């Protein structure tokens, strides 16, 4: 789960990280009122979407007058902002963040990520902020600073001090940077985050260290104990099909292909998508119905897949272990009758009660293309697209 910049900053501020004063606004008039409440003479109006690279896409506007603040908010609100991280469809801008824009002298990169290979939190920093981490790693890899955190003791003050000195900060800046580095780590740990990025972390003329931008992602499996994080969820930033799938504990991710996939197990789903690509087409989605692929869950999966107008064929690939092929087959038959599927349907069943499952499909009277292997199923799905193209 992701949150907006202003929400990430709220969490950071609660853990002792200094952030510039700012206020959220949902209309141009609210944006102007926010600027007057903040005071000052320069402001920045930022589109709030769950994606980075907003500045390059025109989603961050610097303003010197209240009229410019109003105009910037009017240009952004209601727009679909397309950045390098959103895809061509972009993300809707339903709120803007009005922030006091004070001058600063330096930009620094600071990030925290859960390293699943090491099973540790990795802290990453660079003297060069304002760029994406990929650019930093490519252009100045020798200046990429990293600290591996031992979970038994957490990030230690001496590690934060070493990092601050390596970033080239003076004594006064170091003490404030240490507070920021440790506070950000506590926010990462206490909120069950999987990624925290402060880019840029800026140093002002009076030696303040401020989080000018912030991104946070959280572990979905820990949200049951983080109700304050759940309340920050913005449904407008996610695919409505993904939100619908979550209600039924289905794992769905929309893609841009033409063959819809309904598979049990994440690994098998990935293999199915790879086989479709190998056969010459592209998957329209990743959909894992899980181990308990009941008739109801399969029917729900069909509705989700067929809600994508780009889908020209559906491939069902089930390997039944805990589950049973006859249950899945009955779910497929019920789903087809319920949804009146108008595209070719390819079904491959294997595992427990596979013969009973195949019999249900054969006796259903429905035009279903069956396959014995994954390779055969993918090839038949691609061929079916060729017949209907």
C-alpha cells in the first residue's frame, strides 16, 4: 500500500523528522487560503498522486503570488498526471499540497528499503539528491552510501553520525541530520513500511535539515495492526479492479495485453504469463485465485478479467493440490453461464480430481477449449486470438 506525500510527511513528523510547513487543498480557493495561513512569499503547489517524477511532468509548480497559487491548483486539480512511473494512463489529481518554499543550499538523497535477500533494512544515501535512485546508482555509484541495520538493535546513533559525516555536512548540520536519519528509521520500522524515500532531503542556509519530499510503501500483510495507515488509503490511485479483487482476497494486477489469466498460485501465474509471451501474445493481467479456488472465487475472477475491454481470450490454468479440479471446473462452468463470456476460453486442469473436472467441462455443453499442458494452453489461447482477430 502507498500513501501520498503529505501523509508520509505526517508520519515522519510524528517521529521527529523536520518537514516544511504545508497544507492539503481540494480546490483552488482552498489552496489560496492554505497559502495565506502558511504566510511567507513563496509557495510550491504539488499534485498528490501515488507516483514519483511529478516535477518532470509539470506536477510541481512554484508560485510567488496568491493568484499563481490559485492558477496552479486550477491547472492540476481534476487532471490525469502522466509521469515516468504512472504509465500512459496517468493518475488522477484530486488534491494538491501547498507548501512553504524556503531557499535551500543542498539536496541529499536518503532512502530505506527492506532487503529481502539479507532480511535486513538497508539505508541508502547520496550527496546528490533530486534524482531518482537509479540515476544516482548509474551516474555516481562510488558516492552511494549504504548501511545494513541489524534488527536486534536497530539503527544506532553512531551509524547515523557516520552517514551524516560521509554526506559532507558540518557539525551543526550533522546533529540535525542524525535526528532525521534515526527518526525516519523509526517511522519505517514502527509503521511496517517496506520502502521510505526522502528525495530530496535539503539543507537550508541556517543549517536546517528538511524532508522536502517523501514516499512510503507499506507491507499489506501488516495493515491489520496499522489502522491509521489503512485510513490513509486513496482508492482513486489504484485500479478499481484491484480494489474489488482485494475484497475477495484475490491477487490481481492489470496489464496491457489481450489474454486474461486466471491461475492458482503466484509462481504458476508468473509461469503462465511467461508462456503466453513465449507463444507470441501478452497477458492482460496477473490474477492469483490462491489455494482455495472455490466456485465463487473463480466466478469473481472471471468478472474481474472480463471487465477489461482489451481481453480477447481467457486462459484458466489450475494445478490442484489442496484444491480440487472438479470444484474449479464447476466454478468455471457457473462463471461462464453467469457472465455470458463472448471470447474464447481455454482451460487447463491438473492435479487432484482432474478427470472429474474434465468430465464436468465436457458435459457442460459450453464451448471450452481444453489443454493438457501449460504450453499447449498458451498456444491454443494465442491461436484463438488469431481466429477472432
